[in-house]
C-alpha cells in the first residue's frame, strides 16, 4: 500500500529538533554551586555525572532512531503516532533528571528515573514494531534488526532490575543504568548497523 | 502564477524547529515536588496530565501541519504570514499551560487554556485556507481536505463548549479538551490522509 | 570564483534553528500573574503585546532571511560571518524583551529595545551586502533587491526616531516600532519578493 | 568499505539543532539588572561580553563542523560517537558561562571556562581524526585539512596557557580566550576552506 504512506524527511527533522532541545535544555538544570573554588565543582560532580547519563541516553536513542528510520523512506500513521509517543516519554527525561538531582539521588527518584527510561524504551519498541511492519511489507527486514531488538530487550531488563535495586542502593542502580549506556556504546561502535550501501539514500 | 511562489522546504524546517521547541520547553514548567517518595509524584500527577494534553495538542497540529504543507510544494506570502500567525498562537501554549498549572486548574485558567486552543485552531484554519487557495489554482484540492476541515470545525466547537463549562466544572472542561485529542488520534490512525504516492515528494 | 563557495543548506538549517529557539524561548519570560481571574490577565496584557512585537520582529526577519538566502545557492566566508553577527544580535532580543518587561517599559529600556533592533537591522544589512556582492558576481541582482533594501533603510530610520522618542513617551516609541512591523507585513503580503519560478530550487 | 557507512544529512541536522539550542539558551543566563537607566546596563556589560565570547566560540565551531562534515558524505560509528562527545562537551558551555558570570569571573571560574573550551577542542579533534580516517580511505584528504588542524592545536595551546593565567589575572586569561576567537575569525575570513567546487554537493 505505497499510496497510504508519506516521506520520512519531516519526521526525521521534527524528531531531530525535539531530541536536540531535550538533550540541551537539561543543562539548564545544572546550577552553579555557591561555594567558590574546586570544592564547589567537586560538590556538583555527581550532578554532572547524572547529566552525562541523561545526555548519553538521549544520544544513543538518537543514533538508534537514525538507524531505524533510515531503513524506511516512508511512514504510515502508526509510525507517526508511535514516534510522538516516543518523543513524549523522552521529553520527560529532563524532568526526571531534575528529580534525581533535586532529591540527591534518593531511592524513589532513581527508581523513577529508571522507570522513565523503561517507558521510553517501550515506546521506542512500539516505533520499531511499526517500522518493522512496514519493512515486512516491502521486504526490507534484516538480521541486524532482530539483533538490535534483542539488545533492546536486554537493556529494558537491566533498567527493570535497577528499580528494586534503587530501593536498597540508589548508586548501585545508577551503576546498572550506566552499564546499559556502556554496553550500547562499545559494541555498536564495533559492529556497524547499516550494511547496505547508503550513498544513494536521499 | 508559479513565479510568485517559493519552495516550502524552509517553511517546514522553521515550523518544525518552532514546534519542536514549544513542545519541549513546556517540560521546564514541571517542578520537582518538595515531598519525597510516591506521595510527591502523586501530587504532581494532574500537572503531568496537563503537560500530556499540551504535548499531544502540539503533536496533533504538527501532524496536520505536515499533511497540509505536504500538499503543496510552494508557498505565497499569504501562506507565510498565516503560518507565522499559527506559530505565534501555538507559542503561547507553554504560557497558558503554566497558567493552568500555577492556578491549580481554576475556572478562569482552564477557560483561557481552551480559548488559546481555539485561537490556534483559527490561525491554522487561515493557513488551511491560504494553502487551499493555492491548491485550487493548481487543481490539487481533494475530498479528504474537506473531511479534515469538517473535523477541524468540530474540534473548535468542542473547545468553544469547554469555555463556559470551565466556569462550572474546570475538570469537565479539561475532559472535553481531552476528548478532542482522543478523537483526532483514533480516526486519523485509521484513515490515512495522503492517498497519493508520496515517494516522489521532494 | 565558484570554487571558494559552499552550499547554503546548512546555513539555512542553522539559522532556522537559532531563530526558532529565539522566537520560542521568549515565552519563558511571560510570568503567570499572581492575581486570579480576568484582572490578572489584563494586568499582563502589555507584556503579551511586547512579546507579540518581538515575535513579529523575528518572524519578519526570518521571512527576509529566507528571501535573501534563497537568491544564492552558495555562500562565502563573508556571508557566513555576517550571518553569525546577525544571529548574535537577534539572539539578544529575548534579553532586551525581558528588559522592557521587567522595567515596565520605562524610557531607557524602550530605547535599548529600539537600539537592539537597529543593531540587528545593521547586521542584516551587512548580510544583505555580502549576498549582494556574490550575486553581482554571478549576475543575479534584481530590482526588488534594491526596493527591499530601501524599505530596510526606512525601518532603521523609524527605529532611530524611536530612541529619542522613548525618552519622552516610551509608549509612543513602542507605537513607532509597531508601525514598522505593520509596514513590513502589509506591503510584503501584497508584493511577492521571488519573481522567478522557484520550483527548481534545491 | 562503503557499505559500513551512512549519510551525514541527519548528523548535520542534529548537530545544527543542538548547537542552535546551545548558542541561544545562553541568553537565558543574562539577567536584567536591578538598577535603572544606563548605569544598570553598564554594570552587566562584562556579562554581555562573556556571552559574546561563548556565542562566538560556538559559532566558530559550527563553521568548522560545517567544513569538516562537508568533506565527507558518509559517516561511520566512530564519527557518530565522536560527534556526540563533541556535542556533549559543547552543551556544557552554557553552564560554564553561567559559572563565570555568577562567580564574577574569579580565577577558578575562568580557568574552568578555559578548561571546558579545551575539552570541547579535544573532542572536536577526535571528530576531525574520525573524519580524516574516512577521507584517507576515500582519498579525500587535502592540504587545508592539515593547515586547519595546526591552527586548532595552536588554539588549544592558548586555552591551556589561559588556565594558569586565570590564577593570577582572570581578565588577562579572558583576553587570551578572546585572542583565539579573533585569530579564527580574521584569517578564516581571508582564506576559504573549501577550494573544491561544492555546487554539486547534496
């Protein structure tokens, strides 16, 4: 049904815009410490680290979004709406980042932070399914799609473990969340995700 | 008069940028509750819901904007200025969202919220008329345009009802506004809005 | 010297992004009034009007920027740096808008507001000259360019008059600034600025 | 290995978006002075100058980013991740700018400001190396690349000198930082960086 689709160029542009704003306005949550000198900077080091975690989280999703939408040149309404749902849950990350920062990474705020990452992961899965459905029709599904999907499920499991973990050791939970970030960066850097020649794209 | 027009690529890019910023900076209105634990989150749940409503409102307009501008490849000054008017009224939504949140959804703030949605709807109608005028010249008007326009009028009527309703039951008025959102998501997801093959677009 | 130039696509994208953020973050300056009901809204009506003026100012410059860059497909470093200078002075508008709002439109703040508009106008003239220099080389200069340039000078003159005017009657100065806005919207809506067929552009 | 690459269009779009937001939200750090009249403006003049420095810093990096990515039409994961690292360190500039402003340009804050510029410079070097690695494969490396790289190292050296300098004379350190800005603007404006005909690009 190619006549029911429309091009993904504006979907990409809008998503890039929203993700760019999300990733950047989080810096507004960073408050200059009252204490002068290195002591002040040291005091806000954990806050800088949480900012780093959130930035990397959005950055990784941007790369995945890029790879996913890159596969298809057209989108249907299912893709559009699951994309909006993904952007909505991602847009809450600056808020939940502020939550962790202002609550000094207490159990509940860290659990909430992990939970918001799970919701973002689930909406991204919906987007992945919506795109996969289109690709199956046009025969564009590939083995890597399944591999990335599996990695995605593993990340969600780690975030899920982080929630009860936050109850006992909030910083251990943050370590689990950091681990997911590391896992995504390292192997993706090793294995390319777009095996087809993409020069002709766009 | 093709010589009096210019391409819509930058109109789309600028509108995408403005709508992306509008939809995302609203999250800055969400304040972390003072109360610790789930009780604090529960307290701000209505605020999160209003954020959700505003996000969806802009999201739906982005999709409609996408469909509308997609029809034409060129724009005249009427389109440019009605688009600026639409973006201006949409840009006030974060302010009126903050209004509802800070006034704890009292009658006046909810009525104002609904009124701002009506103004945004009217400016979008102006944009629709400006694009429609261009399409009539080039013969690109289609039955769906009229169907969507009718749906648009129905939404405006519901927002209009929400204003006096807010006087008596602010939450009932918010329900009416939510209803419009639901109506737009559900049937649009079912019926595609771009029946022509759009692969060749751009 | 076509080999010393590069395409304007990213120049447009970056400028669109910066102008979109400028135009939208100004809404963060709007504070919800403490007073409940219509009285509160009425109290902030002048603030809303100043926001409207600033929004329209950037909107008109975006349209002019669009027309200007549209003329050329390539840019040299002169264009790049004058564009950055234009974006820099435009980026200060949210600050000077906040200035007028927080100082309740006193003489000095309104004069400063007009002065910042003049600086933005001058940097835009520099950009216009840089593009004009390129167009002269490629023979793309047109009569409308000169017409718009004249209109531009007239606007600068009105802003210049607004500065001493602000000393005696701040609101009269704001009226002069509003007048410029009206002048730009009305005739531009009547006379198109891109007489060539632009379908083939990009 | 062309099959392991993907197009740079979205990399450019996302980077443009992030840099546009970074460069613009810094204006939110500018606070309207309490004092009325010209005295108030004079008081915040140093703050405006630091905003100008930060704006120009990002502006210059945007131009360099533009030139760098312009060279290649495709990117691998090394490019993607070094680009994210560059955007991350650049995104901290509004925070370190606020740091300098709120600490009234004391020794530590200025040293921190220079240090953050060095980190941004280093991540940009990583990006340059990642792109250079791709270009070597496709044979696209050019003499100017080496020239710009040398200029880049010189800038880093100046920033490095600014750190101990800040300990004794913070304003002298800021002058060194300003010098780097001037050096980048002046010769780049004279010597074009893209000697090949770029009309056919994109």
